[in-house]
């Protein structure tokens, strides 16, 4: 049975010969071959031509049916990317470097092939029908025309092109591996996966052919560049073996980066030049990435050849554009344990109330996801959604309702929630640029006790326990891929870039793009809506 001009979701047309079932036989046959089972897909062009185009790369898949016959499926034609498409450009040093073949050309990158500079990753994965669609945000351009984008992207200060550069190994590299000197630094607060990333960086640098003794670890964050008390340490495959099984970072860390002073920045660049460093890998959050951007600008100003590549670290998952940061899944998994423990405590007490404070200064991703995953939370409070305690629509009225129905209740609060209520004037920031918060946990416990005098409040703050543990398997893999892509970026001649998953694909992003603002939970988005629908939580305002 033949059909002409069928369309798939991407708009490609096919001439399809489908198998038909005969009424008397158990097998399936095509209209052209009795007893056979052949299915052929032939792509036509996008203009509606029913004439099949020759495939550039045709692969044939043979499958067997119950009747024992085979059928073949021929792949459709792969369209050549349009190089005129707008792409989020990444800074590079290629104009100052000499190209050479990758050392992985011999094995065709271990059989997996190479990424092209013309490969693209879409920055937005959804085409909204209107601003009424869940998770959409209406915007107007200079011509007065309206369009819609994901509401989470409205935090960006500038409009973005539709595409970003795909991450991965290139067939051509721009640094000579045997001459490369590389430095690795970890910045900011602890996060599961720091050691995994350090190990992955050292391993891939060595695979490229960087000699032993040419990779150094900078101690205790950026200060290790200019503090004479902290000397760099040599990193080799042997010295980092097994460190992924430990929490923390073998290099040590300290906050700082967002407020990196011009004096310190010049000192860092001076040391990079003095030590002959060709690549600097910065593992850090918004503050660490801001520091990396400042160092890259100072290097450029002084015409010093050095690729600065960041690996985004944030236990709060608050890096713009990136699907998730490393360590976040591990944090959610460990946060569940605290929620389940508080649930047991609350359920074992008369009018017990479990109260758990989780990380999340400006973004409530951990509290939201852990509440959803655990299935035991009745109320979740995050920084992005305001709330009030008293009144008919206040949190305490709903908490009383839950207590009356269940006999106990569970409350999960992100550390940045309710800061508008606790506000004591000017908001100060730490050395990484993060706001210094009032402690919402003890305050919330006090307010609950004040209102529910007969309640037994069980308060748990597992923050340091969550930060310091080794990664779970998913994060461990993610850390390794991020580290490898960071090394690929440096050898590809890029600088001032970071990387991560965007719409499930790895890509490179300019650091300045992702540090404009912290990524935040969208109160109108599907994820927050799913949690509220799951636990039945109303608005508390």
C-alpha cells in the first residue's frame, strides 16, 4: 500500500510503502511483493515534491517479524545546516594561534567522530502558540511585533540568537598539547562533584598529550594565584585517581570572584604570564564565572595568550540557560533524606510539624524538586513566590487545616524564602556576590511555635551535610562530560566560555551571557505548577 507526500513533524515529505495485512494469512505483505515485508522511506524536498531525493548518508536497518520475514528502513536525507543562521558567538584566540590536527584523528575520536563548528544547539526548544501557553512570556520587538519565549529566559538582559555552538572534540585543535601548561581552580562554596570535575579535567588534558608536570592545581580559589602562603600543586592522573569517591575538593576553595578587585585581577594575570599558563579552568558558580570573565578581559587587554574556560558549579541550580548544574541532582537526593526524617519525626508526635530548611538563596530549585520527589511535603516555600503567615489566605490557616486532617504536617522552606518579611534594610552580599540572608529557619520555627502552642516542631537544617557528600552516579557522569568538554573548548581555541546542557544537548556559552542574573524558578511554569497540583498547595497571599 503506497502513500505519497506524507509529512513528519519536521515538515519533511515521504513516499511510503507500507505493509498490508492479508485477511487469510498470518504474515504481512506489501502491495508489490506477496509474502514480503518491505517498508521504504524516501524523503522528498520541503517544497512538496513527491520525487525522492538521493540520501547523502543512507543507513539500512533490518528487523524480523513474527512471520520470519525482514523489512528494511532507509534513513531520510540529513539537511545541511544553514551557516547563515544566527549563533551565539564565543570568543576565541584562533586568530593568534596555529591550527593542527587533533591527536584523536588517528582513532576518529575513538570511533565517535568529531563535532563541527557549524553544529548548532537550539537555545529555545518550544514554539509557543501564544502568551497564554503554560511557561510562555510575551515580548515585543522593535517593530512592534509580539512573540513568545520561555518565561525563564526573560531574566536575560539582551535578546539571544536562536542557536549556540555545540560542545565537543574538534578535528582541528589550536594548542600544541606537548607545550601546554594548564591550571585548575575551584571557587565558591562546596558542591558535590568538584573532585569529579578536577579528575575529569586532568584525565582529558593527559589524553590530549599534555605532559605530566604541566598541570597545576591552584589552592583555595583565586587567592591561590596571588597569596604566597598557598603554593600550587602538581596534578597527574595518578594523583587524582579515586578522588571522585570523596566529597569536597582536593584543591580547597574560597569565596570570591564577583568582587575580584582590579589589583587582584592584575596579580592573577601577572602570575599566569609568569608561569606560562596556556589554559585556565575555573570551576565555580556565578561568582567564579564572573571572576573568570574578568581574568579573560585582563588577559586580552595585555595580549597574553591563555584560554579561560569555566565549568558552571551551583548547588542551587541558578546558572542561566543551563538545564542543570552539576551536583544539583545529588543535592536533591540528599535533601530527600532530611525531608523523610522530618516526616517520621512529625508523624510520631502529637500535632507534629516537620520543618526543613534547604539551600536556595535566590532560586528555589532544590526545595521544589526535593518536595516533589519525596512526596511527603505539605507546604513548600521558595524565594520566587511571596507568602504571608497570617490571615484567611495565610500559610498558618492552611497549616492548621493540614494538621486537623492528618494530625501532622511537613514544611519545606528554601533559605531565601520570606526575606521580604525578614528584611532589615540594605541587602549585603558576600565575596561571591550572593546576598547575605536573614536565617529563615529558626525564625519560621519561632513563628510556628508562637501560633501553634500545642504543636511539636521538629526543625532540621541539612545544608552542610548536603554540600559535602560525593556525587550520585548521574552527576558523576555529568561532571565527567562537562570536564571533557571544557578541555575540548580550550584546545579548540575558545576563551571566556562556559558550557552545560541546554535543552538536553551540550553547548558552549559566553560567560557574560550566563552571569547576567541568577536563574530562578518560574512561578507560572510547569514545574512549580506540578508541585502545587501534586500537594494541593494554595497561594499564601
